[in-house]
């Protein structure tokens, strides 16, 4: 019984961590896109 509870808890943790990483990756992509567009705009203006 105790073991099952622990397994379920660790599964939830793994899911949470995966979601967290996915969110972080999305943020990173958004940030790099923003940086790229600013850099391109800067290059065009010069």
C-alpha cells in the first residue's frame, strides 16, 4: 500500500517536471525569437 502511494507520487512529480521543462522550452523559444527579431531589425536599420 505504502509503495503504491509512493509510486503514484513519483509519477506525479515526473509529470510535473516534464510540464515544467516544456514550459521552460517554450519560454526559451519565445525569448530567442524576440532576440532574433530585434537583432534582424537592428541589422536592417544600420
